[in-house]
């Protein structure tokens, strides 16, 4: 029998917890809203305690909204730090789970976890370098480099890169409370709603919102391609449920790269290079389980 692992996908709006060892072995799962830290973490702890009849957990992996502290040498390792969700600022996420359940805990961003899940079992399976970008209420990105999630000074903050903003084309100021018109400020779900006056899912496929959205996302992708050189880009999140975005983004990426990156994945098979997640909405929690397996 496979070792059992816990996974927590901690999003800004909901938590998903699961116990299992992979996509074909999930013994139990639960989803609940992200509320105040103490109540939310206690609900996660209660879920894992209730799964003890399935067997002892080897480790738990957490993929969390951020920013978070991933430096094991830091006194605030495992904390949520300067998040816009003010109630969660300086929350000891890892310590709380570890003290309550007594198992090793792996910790990373939610998007790094999703990238790891897609690399282990999904659309980037078998590749050592890939990128996962989620475009939803906000925008975040995770990267797998040499088979491991990318860390550094902190962790990737792909939603907050600065991209060209032609104010004649788009006079919208952006919604990011830190930067205004960074990528997230211009292209996240909240930006779409603020710019066009309604939820993105209510905009028809031919609405000009989608052509503008594709241009912004393509501008970001060409920067990631030139810097990280991923072997595949996986794009998930609620906004990317608009299927018409993928062909528009692929076309703009090719145009913006101008044949500079001479890779057949871009020149010949870009529909297999920029793809939706194979794991769908499970990428994050399965990636959290994969994080636990890296330390278990």
C-alpha cells in the first residue's frame, strides 16, 4: 500500500484539503471558504485528524497564497507575510499545522505547488522545466526548474511584473493596490470586472475584453519565455476557462518573439507549448501532496 500524504491548497477564497498519494489515490477531500486564520487552520486540522482510519500520514504539503516565507533559516519560515488578506499577515501556517498533527510539513506557494502537480502527473509530465500561470481573481505564477520549484530571494511573483501599457489603447489605471497597472492590475479577474463593469464570465466570446486580455497575457509570457526558458507553459484559473484566449495568446506570443527563439515548440507546435492544466482544478491540491512526497 502506498504511503499516505496530506495536501493543503490554501487559496485566498477557499481551502482544499486531501489525503492520498496521487491522482488515482485520493482517500478523502474537503473544500471550505478561507476565513480567519485560527478558524480556517483548525478546520484543516480537524479534517486530517478525521482521516486517521485511512492510516498515518507520512507528511503534509502546503501550497499557500502569499507572499510567504520559504527560507528554512528564517525565524518566520512557514509564515504568510505581507498578504493583502490583512487578517492573515504574519500567520504561522507551518508551525500551527506541525504542532497540531506532529508530521513533517513541506511549504511553498500555491502556484509552485500547482506547477509541481502538473509536472508530476499532468500537462508537463516528464519535463524538467515548466511554468504554471493562474489567471483568476489575481494572477500568480510558479516555475519548476531542474525538477524542483523555483525559490530565490523569496519566490516568483509573476503576477506583478510590469508590462507595456498603452493608455491610448487602454486608459484603465489597474487594480493592484501596490503597483496599479502591473500584469495583475491590468489582466486579473478583478481588473476585467472593474474595466468592463461585470464579471468576466458574463462577457461574450467576441467582446473586446478578450483581445486585450490576450495581448496582456502574451506580453507577460514572452518575458517568462526569455528569462526562464520553460519547456511548457500551463495556464489555469477561472479567466482561462475562456477557450478563445488560448489561440489568441499563442498567436501574439509568436508575433512578439519575432522568430528570435528558434524552438520548434514555438515555431511549429505552440498549441502543445501553451496549454491548459491536465489536472484541472485539482492541480493545486495534488501539487501539495507532491510537495509532501518530496520530504516524506
